[in-house]
């Protein structure tokens, strides 16, 4: 027992730095630490780019400008001009998820998105955000999105649409969690079977796959926003 602390409130787990014991319950917070690490890396990169902004862009500024302009153009072409309003949120979401995914490829680190709790938070944010933007755009007429094209079928379509929308956070959560956790397990197995030679090819394949998973999350969020901005049937 640590001095001055009663045993039920003792925080003690020397073997695992990402685990604490409170009142006999083992709590893991490694995904929280790596989530903050991902945010810290993104903040540092943003400050580096912002500090050296010039009319003639340097290498780092040029990379970010090309990426952001291309992604913004893609978003606007898909959603329409409303895409410019939501692009900062979508872009930040993509970068945040991509950075979290990539942390899983660093030896000794873990991807926060391999923990379902991280993904639940982001999925619920997307759910609340696209419904908020839809209500902000259409007011109470937004409920028309849930009624279907035929008034006679409105009660049935309303129930079906509610179930469909409530399933979206679950789909976003499990898709990202399953893919990232599965990739990390496969990478670990390859490393155990063939430590260097067998791991390098799959390592670079998963590098692309983790960015792709962030883009899929981004795409689904964009599709949900497009549906919220479109006129009701």
C-alpha cells in the first residue's frame, strides 16, 4: 500500500504503464494517451506549416496545400458548395483518424482506433454533426428526410429511416475497429513468423491500408452530410 492512500483507491500497476487499478477494477487508458499523442503531432505539424507560410511554398507547405486543395475539390464536387462549409471538419477528421491509424505501425505504440471506445466517440460526433447541419439547413422540414417519397408509406419509412440512421454510428465504429485491429494482429503474426523479411512488404501494404481506412470513414461522413443537405423527398 502506498503511503497516504487507502488500498481501494491505490493506483498501482508497474508492469503496464497504460493500466491503473481503481477499487479493484483494471482500467486501460493507453488509447487515450495515443489519441493525445496523435493530436500533439498534428498540432506541431500545423504550427510548422503556419510559421513558414510563403507565397512561394516550401516542400512541407506544398505537400499540405496540394493535399488540402485536392481533398476540398473532391468534397465540393460530391456535396456541392455546401461542402466548403463542412470541409474543415471533414479534413480534420480524416487527418486525425489517419494519424491515429499510423501510430499503430510505430514499434512500441498502439493505434487508438484499434480500441472501440475511440471509434465510438468519433462515430457519435459524425452522427450528431450531420443531423445538426441538416436541421440547421432545413429547420423542422428536415424530418421530411425520414418520411420517404409517398405519404401513405410515411409511418413505415419513418421507422425504417430511424433504424437506419441509428445503425450508422455502429457501422462506422465496427468497420474502423475491425479493420485496424485485424491489420495489427496480422502484422504481429507476420513479425513472429518472419521477423524482418516477412514483415516489411506487409508493413508498407498496411501503411496504405490505414490511410485508406481513414478515407473510408471520411467518405461515409461526407455521404451522410450530403444526404442531410439534399432536399427531402
